[in-house]
C-alpha cells in the first residue's frame, strides 16, 4: 500500500516539551551544552528516556551530546519506541511523509519503510499507532538540534519479540551514516530508594547485554532494548553508561518516581 502525502503533526508539544520554537531551541541548546561527553568515538546506537524534558531531558542530553560531535556524518536515524496508547501487533511504521515538531518537518525514508513492510511479517503500517505516541516524538527535537540533516524511520514496538526487533535492526544496520535510537524509561512509580535499587539492577543487566533478563517492570521499552542488546552481543560491541537518575533527582517528588538511563553502544 503506497504511503500518503501527509505530515504527522506534533502531538505532545506543549506538554512533554515546549511548543514555542524559540523557547524549545533555547532549552535544547542549554541541555546539550551542559552534557559532558567528549570522545572521538561516535555510538552506533543510543538508549534514551522519553519523559517530559523537565524530568528526563538532562539524562537524554548526555547521549545526544555524544552524537552531536558527529552531526555531519549521521544522515539516517532508526528510532524504536514502545507503544503506550494503541495496541500494536509486532512493529508499526507510519504511512505519512513527514513528522512535524515546532522546529520543523522531518522527512521519513519512505523507500526503506516500504521495504520493511514487504520484507518482515512483523512490520506493518499504522498511522494510528504513531499519531499520539510520545516515546517517538520526544526524541525528535533532540535529533533536530544535535544533527544537521537526517531522514527518519520510526517504529512503534508492540507485542514483538526481541528476536523480531533484532532482525529489523540488523537489516537496517548500515554504515556510519546510520544511527539507531532506542527510546525507553526505566522503573515506574516506586519510592526514590526502591527506584534507585531497581534501576541500578536494570543498568547492570543492560551493561551485561542480558536483555532477556529484563522484566516488564524494568523498562517500558524492554523489548527494543533487548533487541539492540541481542545484536550488540553478536557484534561484540562495547557499551557506555552516560547517566542514570530518576525524576526525584530532577523535577519530581520522591514518593512516586520514574527512572531514566542513557547509554551508548559502540562498535569494537
């Protein structure tokens, strides 16, 4: 089925992040300038949180700073986010041509998206799955600020397996021009001390490439995380933790917190 000539408008601007373009750009530039990552190495993949910027923006910025230094190299972004609003069988891709944010439009790689639907039974079209999905959208202004110009392939992950996700990742692996982004928060609604314990354990699992050991309560994006870890283990990649905190450290109270982590995966 051919893609339609439509743009998906921003759905969570004004709630998860500022809707005013000037204010949004200023906030992102500040967040990225505060991040401290400096290295000659550029990650092949990053794992980043997707809460409101006041909660998780400073954690996500640590990962995005690692790719900003190579913004003239990366030209294609593969973005996986868990579905929160619409039930999805497998992985869902949109039919639209562009995704819109207050910072402008992002072109989708329509040719590759069609190829995914034609190649993998676990990949299908669903504009509905993408229409209000924040796990994808909150990453876009960061990408627009950190990179010069790029095309996007967004996938909402539903009841897929890590093996199905890994197959899509390997198919799209590409060269240095391709970046893979995994969008996921960590634990939800524990008190601060318990969240720290749970998220520390989750971080150790991720850093040991043991995606199969992640539980449903470890991370809302545990399936795409497990998928990238499966590929990373096979390719003998290295992993680096950029940040690990929760909403009690940033902008929330400490009675019901949400955990956030940021990592980079590097080719050995």
